C-alpha cells in the first residue's frame, strides 16, 4: 500500500504543477478548466499524502510490535476495522472522538 500510494503521488506530481497562466495556446475557458483540474489533482494528492503518513505510521508500529493497538487507549483496534483500513491507528471510539475535536 505504501508503494502504491507513493507511485500514484509520483505519477501525478507533474499534473499538479501550477498552470502556466501566460500560455498563449490556452484560451480563457480551457485555462479555467486547467486550473480547476489542477486544483482537484492537488486536493487528491493532499489526501493521499495524509494517507501515506498513516500507512507509514502503521508500518512502523508493525515493526515495533504495536500494530493493532490503539495509539490512544491501547485497546485492540479490531480485526474488522484493520481489514477494511489496515492503516488505522486508533480504535473506532478514539477515532470518533478525534474527528469530533
Ligand atoms: Zn482507542
């Protein structure tokens, strides 16, 4: 998963570059399209970057033999939750509490 996200980020790096506004070949509408598209790619890359951080933390915890324990309360994160989202660092209760804050 770590590699997959990293490769996706690498392959979208160029598309996320700011649009050159003075490109004469681009008309006004296609320039707006290009900017909008670039913003979407950027937002997507941001989300993936955050996920990559989570995956890396999970991998580190795996090495430290703490994988599957909630980083907040120390209880089991739960198999079903880890199966759905292997990068989960918190049990469902602590995750909900974090999202509320
Ligand atoms: Zn917890």
